[in-house]
C-alpha cells in the first residue's frame, strides 16, 4: 500500500488539535505556519497562525487511514471532489512550502519601497498620516520618511512595520 499527501479541512481554530491527533496515530503531518508583524491592540507584535486557516496536510494510506481521519474530531473533510474522492497533494508542493520555511515559519516580508513613494503610516504617534519614503535603515528594520508637518517636510525615522504602501484602486470600464 502506498501513501500520499492529502489536504485535511478542519473546524475553525482546530488545526493544531487535529495535527496532534494525527501525530498520536503515527501519521506524518505538515501544518505550514505564517509569522508576521501586526498591530494588536495598538502594539506591534509577532503573530503566528496557520498559512492556510482550517487546513493541514497529512501523509496517509489510501483506505483505512483515510476513513479514520474523516471521522476524527475536529475534521470537516478530506479535500476532494464527489466524483474523484480525496485529491492527492503532490509531494513537490509540500517540499516547496517546507523550503520556504525559516525556523518552522513562513515569513511574509513587507514589499520594498522606492525613493519618493507615498506611504501610509499605520501605527505609532503619526498613525493616519501620509509620508514619502526616503531610505531603509538598520538592515530593513527601520525606515526614514518625510512627513508634511506645519507646511514643511520633516525627516522621521520609524519601524518599517509602521508604514505600508498606499493601495491605489483603478476602475476600468
């Protein structure tokens, strides 16, 4: 009997619990985790959560193991179609996700800014203001920006996570 990777859909916030149950059954499990900085109650904090909320991957034998997983507490279903049944996830996809992991987490790096780009200040004492990007400082942890204050531009340094690109939407006809 050969084994394959399957994607398992879990109930909301039950990914870790289902992963633990699968590990106790001796199954190999991969739950890709995302680590990023976010504003939590007005403070910048590192947040870790599943990369794919409500989903995880497990290496299972077709048949008996798959049926046991379907009926496991916290599991909604094994991802598949009514016609073909559970879909096999290519091992290359799992390996690709694992290669992107650093210390067990996939980190989303903020996009790069270019000189003079308009940014929105999303945290800190200047929250809500627009700024012009000047340069990155301290290995990308901080940035220098220009703020328009009292009819003059003032150079300010702040954590990189305090600014983000201003999203511009266009309406096409």
